[in-house]
């Protein structure tokens, strides 16, 4: 695979904390955190799979999901991963303006996704599916709600990075900060890849 | 002892090459095509019997591509990969056991009904 010369050996960040393994301990902590998040979301997905057929006479998955709408939301979140990685590539080659543009694009796409989720939740509520309607409703809203909360936290971190850059506190030497936020953002994206398939596309009995 | 001696280069320290922005765009296009295919087969009645395996395969491909290329697991230290894979495997194992326990024991208070 071809490589970008500037990305071959990113500038050693001054905040990089190397351990006896030679690895940055902050990055290692982020990966350990993401590993634990797999269990976090795994528990909610399992709960949904257990309860998705228990509707208590309320709306059921087959009739309430709007697949075309959710497909567009999924596409938006997937493309935000591209803008995120382009932001990292930009700061690694010292292009701060480019990084800010891509970070803002990522935050905007994230906000679009959250807007879609708010619209979806509102529609479901109006159609009679609430948090307490049925085990299906509870497990659906808790799972997708927690995912939405993660996306929201990610948006705040992205906007914080843009603010830091505008204040002159985020240079090429701080690329690691962008990388860590990027790891979190991509994780949120891959969790949605699983949610979109397992919750929305896999048919119920 | 000099700090350079304490930090002798080892496998984990080697920084591997990241893809170019052009490659990232190509990966995103592939991901978009897979997503479109996922949604398309959802509506194809002829593929109903194979829908779930297809969907899981597509999701798996997307998951792996994002993790390897966008999260740079393909290029970073193997230790990071181990952290992440351990979490995934543990989650998959634990929750498979939980799901099997509930589904194989019909007397469990109304979970599947």
C-alpha cells in the first residue's frame, strides 16, 4: 500500500509518555478503555437480542424501523470516520488549517447523526414506542441512547480540539491528542456498524 | 545508564507507515459500497434465506476495515491490537454464553416469549 511521506514517522509528540514497552501509555490506556467498551456495548446488544420479540402489544421492530432513514444516518457516521482520519493526516503533516476543517466536518457529521437519532426517537415516541412500553422498547432506547451519548461526547471532544487549535494550543507536536480522539470516534463508528446490522437489518422472528 | 540504553528499540516501538489520504478515500468508498450492498440485499426477497449470513459478513468486513486502516491497527503495535481483540473476544464469549443460557432454558422467566 502506498504511503504518505509525512505520515511515515509522525513527529514525536512532546506529551508522549513512553513506558518500558516503548509504547505511549496514554494510547495504551485508550486501547484498554476501548476493549472494555466492547463489553459495555456487548451487554446492551445481548439484552436487545433477548428482548426484541417482547413487545407487550406495542410497536415491533419489523414495523417501526425506517431502514432508508437509518441507512442514511449510518452512511453519515461512516463518512465521519473518513473526515476524522483526514484530520489526523493533516496535523501529522503540519497542516493545522486542514486539521481544523476536517475536525469541524467530523463534528458536523456527528451532529447530523445525532439530529437523525433525535428525529427517530421522536417518531417512535409518537408511534407509541416509549422507554417503558415493552422490554423491546427499553432495550432499544438504552442501547441506541448510550451510543448517541458516546457520539455526543465525541462531538464535544472534536470541538474542544478545534478550540485548542484556534487558541494556538494544538500543533503538529500534539498530533497524539488528535489520534486519541480519533480512536474514540472510530470506535463509536464501528459500534454503530454492529448496531445497524444486528438491530436494524437482521429480521426478527 | 543512558536513557537510550534503557529504551532499546524493540518491535513495539517501530512506527509503521500510514496510508495516504487518497487511500483513506478509497477505503471510505469501499465502506460506502458495502453499506449500500447491505441495504440492497435487505430488500431482495430471493436472498431472504441467506440474508443473515450476508449481513454479518458485510458488517464484519466493515468493522475490520475501519479498525485496521482508520484506527491504524494494521500499522501500530501488536499490543494495541491484543487489547482490542481481547475485549471483542471476551465480549463475544461472555454474551454468547448468556444468550445460549437463556434460549436453551425455556423455563427462564419470560425472556424469549
